[in-house]
């Protein structure tokens, strides 16, 4: 089989990996992801935006010991990257305290753009400290280049983490858009709840409205969950929202 699944082990591998990541989330457009890269395209500003994103993801990888980056390569075309994923393995509760503002959008310019980026990041990440507050695995990113979809690459990337979760006896979570939801459902994730990354506010400025239009907000998202062992039985499996974890939903 021409597709293989190596681990990402060096900084130099990220240049190609992040390039295909950007192209994958452009087709179809994914505002969820493009929040992480406000400067896009092939202009000088867009190229600088790519370098900043690449270097930021390298830094996150190097400073987050729970993360594992994987890539799918096609050995028939010179080991070209066709897809990638980042899984986080949390053997302990990563959120001992609720977080109202989990991450600062430092890659957005200061002022109103930074406020805009922080608003959407909070919409995305605030629920984690309430709903993932115990050991688990998380699909942080998973993508396949549009030219190589329906070849099994996504399944390879997801199976790695699923098998590891089962080996460790952990639940797994993923935050998905409409396009990714069917794939995650095929791999044992079940719908947990809907949330929106929404830029709506009173009396928005022209710049604020343009930024919202650029990311196509509100962005419809799903929090999805896979039980320990991956076997969900209606009426038998104890779901997180019924076991006392989420009294304040």
C-alpha cells in the first residue's frame, strides 16, 4: 500500500505539513481553522502569515509534551504529505480549574483584530475546562489534502489515536465542523453538543464586520465524544452529560 503513517519528529517536516494543512482547510473553507491564520494567500503578507503559523505550531509541538503529530505520506510520489493530525494524550486532568480565557490570540494584531480573535477563541475553547476535565485524548487537528481524499488517510490518522485511547482506557474528544462530522461518526465519535464561534456584537465597526465575513461567522461546530473502548450502546453507555461531570451545562 503506498500510504504510510510516520510520526513527525523534526522541525523541518513542518514546512510541507503546514502547507498542505492550509490547503486542506481552504477546500472546503474552514473558518474554524482560519482563525489560526488571519493572513492568507500568496502575497508578501500572506507568506509572512504562513511562516508565523508554521513557527507557532512548531513551538506548540515542542512545548506541549502531550501532543503527537502524525502525517500520512504517499510512497508512490516521493513520500509527499497527503494528510496530518495532532493528537493530545492527557493522562491527568489538564483543567484543574475552569478557564474563562484559555488562549490569547497573539497572532492577531493588537486592538480590535485581537479582540475579535480572542472572542472566537473563547467561543471555541472555554468549554474544554468544563467538559474535558479528566484524563482523555483529543483530536486537535486532522486534515487530508483535497487531491488525496477517499483513500483512507483520515482513517489511518484517526485509528492511531483511537487504538491508543483504547490501550490506555481513555475517552476521546474532537471539535468538528459540519464537513468533518460524518467522518468522526464513522470512527465511533458521537454527538455531544453544538456550539458556535460567533462574532456578533452590538454596533460592530466596519472592520469587525469585515473580519466576521472573512471567517464566515457564525461558525457551526460540534463537540463529539468517544467512550472508553469505543462501544456506545443506547441506554447502557453512561454518557458524560449524565454522570455528574456537567451539572452546570
